[in-house]
C-alpha cells in the first residue's frame, strides 16, 4: 500500500457518505483494506478468488476508494514474485505499507498431522510472509518510511487448545520475524510490528463461534466477554501504519 500515492493522504476520513455498506465477505483483509483506503491510502490487495476479488474491487470503487487487486495464491513463490512486481510497477518502485494477513489453520492433534499438512500450513502462514518481506524490502526502503504489519495470533504467544500446533508454531515464528526485521531494517526507516488477535468473527473462526459451547468458552476467556469484529483488528493495523506510530516498532499487540 502506498500512503502518498496519487494524492492519497493518510489521516483524513473518507469522503462524505462513503462508509457503511455490508462487506461481501467479512475477513480481516477486507476490513484492513477498507480501513487504510478510507484513510486515503492507495491499496493493492490480492486474493485467490477472482470473482470475490472483482466484487470487492467494484464495491470499493463505488465508495471512492483507490484499491486495485491481483489474483495470487500466496503459497506459490512465482505468484508472490508476480504480485510484488505488479505492486512495484503500480507504485513506481515505492511502498509505504506491507500487511501480511494471509493465514489459515487446520486444527488436528499433533500426531495426526501429515507432512503435507505441515508443509502447507508453514508455507501459507510463515513462508509466504517471509518471502513477501524479502520482495517488498527494496520498495519499502525506497519510500523512506516503510511499515510492515504481520497478522499473527494469540496462538503464537501462548498455547491454546485451538488452531493446532503447526499454526501456533508458524504464528510464533511470525512474531519473531517481526522482531528481527524491526531491528535489522530500522536503519532503512522500516518499522515492523505484529498484531496478535484472539477470536475474531471471520470465516476462519466460524467453526468455533457458531458452536454455542465453544463460543461460550471463548467468551469466558476474553476480558470483554465476546469475540472481536474484523474492524477492531483493522483499526489497530491502520494505527501502526500512521505517522502517529512512527516510534512503534518491534511491538506485539
Ligand atoms: N479470525 C480469527 O479468529 C483470527 C484470530 C487470530 C489470527 N487470525 C489471523 O488473521 C488473518 C486473517 O484471517 P481471517 O480471520 O480473516 O481468516 P479467513 O476469513 O479464513 O481469511 C483468510 C485470508 O487469508 C487469505 N489467504 C489464505 N490462504 C491464502 C493463499 N494461499 N493465498 C492468498 N490468500 C490467502 C484469504 O484470501 P482468499 O480466500 O480471498 O484467497 C483471506 O483473505 C490470518 O493470518 C489469521 O491467522 C485470525
């Protein structure tokens, strides 16, 4: 995402009357794109699903947001390279913000996971973000004010009975990656932070939250007594990208 791109300005609200219609599919990515675009960022997003992406892009266009998108399976190294090459072309080689939001989990007992499960979950949750950072580095550096936000998870900080051990290990590694980049790339004025949500009302958490017993268990372990909304994650993500957060790096929230 480019904070300055084409007259965009972070910190300003959306034009009048451009908030409020129901999202096509409420995933964290959708909320993050909306949040940043509403603050004036020019955003390039990706999805594996062309029909859904086009529907979202149309909706954002109607709201006056500057959002473009690519089809990309983040598990594919080639497609990640193509995505970043598109971003570089569109943003003239400069990028202010990289959000690593891609993630998925399959919860199984550790002894049941296969080698394929391991490879798929690590590739989706960790390798894709690692490689995206490598690819984005020259663009973030060129912007002279870069910010990376990783969407991690509470499961990457403490052991939970949800998500599964591979997902948890990948999210723990994401937190450590965010910390390392915060130190390694500070000299290039690139900040790096992690946001670690607990249960958020998206399709990923649907299995748990639609089950009354499991949902109650989640609520009991949550200080506010309820699952979060995607918007409650995206507002924090956006804050970490604002000039107001210019001294925040190596944070895990
Ligand atoms: N929901 C929660 O309770 C919760 C809690 C903690 C952390 N998180 C984290 O929040 C992030 C967003 O998850 P969500 O809750 O919004 O889950 P979701 O509803 O399942 O959405 C997953 C997102 O990841 C994208 N994605 C998954 N695999 C991909 C791939 N191979 N290539 C490209 N995109 C891929 C999906 O895009 P397409 O399907 O459009 O391709 C979608 O945007 C994840 O990193 C997740 O681990 C979620």
